[in-house]
C-alpha cells in the first residue's frame, strides 16, 4: 500500500506541474501594422517557468522593422510602385520597302508625358506634354505612319550622323588622305549624306529603371558608308525620366580615325505641333558668340559677338521679333552658336517658353555648340507633314559645322581607342 500511495503522490505532483504551462496562439504585430500567426508559451503565474536566457533570445531576434513572411517589404514595394508609374509598350510601326519590321516604342512617365520612338532612324516620333492647365498635346513634329518617313523628309526627330550639319563641298583630308562624301545640300555634305543614320534601321532594346523608361538604339556604320572611314559602332539611348526630361546619350567607337558629330533633329512647337508659327516663342541662349556663314551656310571660321545683332539671345527674345532681319534665302535663323560652357560638362544651353500654354523647355548639354533653325524650308507640302514655314524650331546640340576642314574649331575626329560620348537633356515644365 505504501508503494501504491507513493506512486499516486508522484503522479499528482506531475499533473500539477504540467498544468502550470499551456500553449496558445498569439498575434505578433510589427511596427508597420502587419501581423502574422506564431506559437508562443504563456506561463501560469503560480508556477515558476522562466526560460533560460539562451532560449528566450530567439523570440526577439527578428527586429520589428524587418518584414516577416506576410509583411510586405516597404522599400521593395515602393520601388515597384515607382516602376509601375513608368511604362513602355512595343508595337508594330510597319515595314520598310525591303520588308524589315519596324517597331514603335511608347514611353509614358508618372506625370503623363508620352514619348514615342522608332528604330527606323532612331527617331523621336512624338512627345506629348501638358500645358499649364493640364491639357496634353504633342509638341514634336513628325508622322504617324512609317510610310511617310521612308521618302526624304526634313529629318523630323531623327538621330543624325555620321556628321550632323555641313561639311564644305563634301570633302575633308584626314591623315594625309582626302575623303569624298555625298553633296546632298547644294555644293555641300549635310547630315551624313544620302543615306545617313536617319535612313538606317537600328537594333533596339527597351530601357527600364525606377527613374526612366526608353530605348537603346545601336548600329555599326561600316567602313566606307557614305564615304566615311572606319567601322563606327554607335549607341544612342533615349529615356523619358520621372522628372519630365527627355535624355539623349550618345557613345561611339571606331577602328579608324573618322569625323563623328552626332545630334538629334527634333522640331519643336511648344504650343502644339500644327498650331501655327513659333514666332511668339521666347528664347534665351547661353552663348555670347556665333559662327557667321557664307551663302552656302558654311562657317567662315570667325566666332563673332552676338551683342547688338539679330542673333543676340543672351536675354529672352521672341523668335519672330528680329527674324525678318536675317539676310538669308529663305529668311530665318539657321545659325550655330558657341556655348559658354566648353569643358564638356553638362550645362544649360537654352531656355524656351511659349507664353500662351506656359510650356517651358530647358536644354542642357555637354556639347560645345547649338544650332538654331526656325523651319525656314518647311513649305506645307505632304513631304513636310503639312507644316508651314516657321511651324517649328530646332535646337541641335553639336560640334561646329565643317570642323574637319577648320582646325581651329574643337576637333571632331574620333580615333581608335577613344570613345565619343555626349549627353543632351530636354527638361519640360510649365509657368
């Protein structure tokens, strides 16, 4: 009996001890307000069940700010939201005459700006921006069909090369050898020749970051193309940023010394493409000097002061204010300006405001020059998109025209082992 009593006593004590601890499910809430289910142990106050320190620590080892399995990662979700505000869509834009498929890339930023790009000519087809009242319009001249880009057109939105602007008489001498180029602009070579970069099909790949969407275009300009020496490997990246910027980045390398001068040839009307002339647009340029030209638009070699002349835009002036004072045929601006910044840093080059809509465009560039052109040759024809004279302006960032023949100008010769690199940013806002 004593043995049985002892066994009963021991079983009773064990039962009492086990009742001191019981398991329950509790909710652990993080500082972010999200919760997850886990299993914890609640101790009865009548029994000393304190856990050793080494065992208790794991319950607190995950900081509240670190997401659990069901807690969203705050930084990652924010990045995803930013990226979802930016979009890029690829659609068909038609076929070239030899059957090559051409694509259209529609890039939209978080503020509703829309840039459309195509791999034919690495062209900016359109750019839609809001005015001060939030009304959105396309401010960049172009065509809505590929077929209209295939014949010769005024370089609407094109990537221009191998040498933008003019080379006198289509000739230059490099390393004691004379090269002959197409003379497609009266006696001179213009914008890369008969089939420059604007007439080529480029390889294209989407660019998507948290801050921008766009397209990287690449191609090889083979040795001898349009008369130029060397295989030139070119890349141009167009991106639309969340800060309402159209950014253009050029890079190039060559296996032979060759002239290289790349630009974009957008035609702008900040009131909206087709809305009338740009004569009321107010322009300011960061340039105290310009390049006078002969009657074929080739620089004389002089850098002349703009002060007191119709080409003085050191303070804001309407484009139409002194336009008729320009002695040219047809009348209008077609002048290259030497920018104040000449060290290759990204610096303000131009500011344009359209007073009716309040749209403002600022241009920043690493290039030493900028060409102002007021659409003097636009004639309203179908090949000109129906746009009339002075229906748009161009501000083409670049090196100076005819530099291969004018050694006193900044050099445009790209040599093997070097990398050509230039950046231009168009920033849009309203006032």
